[in-house]
């Protein structure tokens, strides 16, 4: 994707190392006492200053944490990846936003 290439360039310019692309994680939940599993996929896993971050690439309105679907997506990533360090990359505004729940 063009947006992901732009995000990778922006991250590298800001000192982040790309660890992996399109990384999946398995989540689980209980429904009526039965365990259900599901997969989620983060755009990027990056690192900087010995910290790992889950990075999501967005543009337009979706690049705002105030957008409910984006906020819920990042909250789910935080829970399933068990990592409170999140990055929301706005490719239109060339911004890296650190998010923590």
C-alpha cells in the first residue's frame, strides 16, 4: 500500500526500527462460557529506545483517535498484543501519534 510505504519512511526518519509487517495475534473471549478465538492484524510492529510499539496506518478522518472505530481498533490491539505502546500514523499530515490506554 502507498500509505504504508509513506508511514514506513516517516517512522524511519523519526528513529523507529521496523520489526514486522502485517503481524497477526490471536485473541480470545468467552461467549456463554465457551471460548472463541479470533485473529487481528496490526499494520506494523516497530521499536525505538528499547520499546516495542503496535503501529496503525490511517489517513483522513480515520487518523484521529476521536474516530470511534480507530479508537476501538487500537484498544483491541493493546489488549490482544498485550502492549500499551501504540502509534497512530496519519499519512496525510505526516504525523506519528503515541497513544496509550
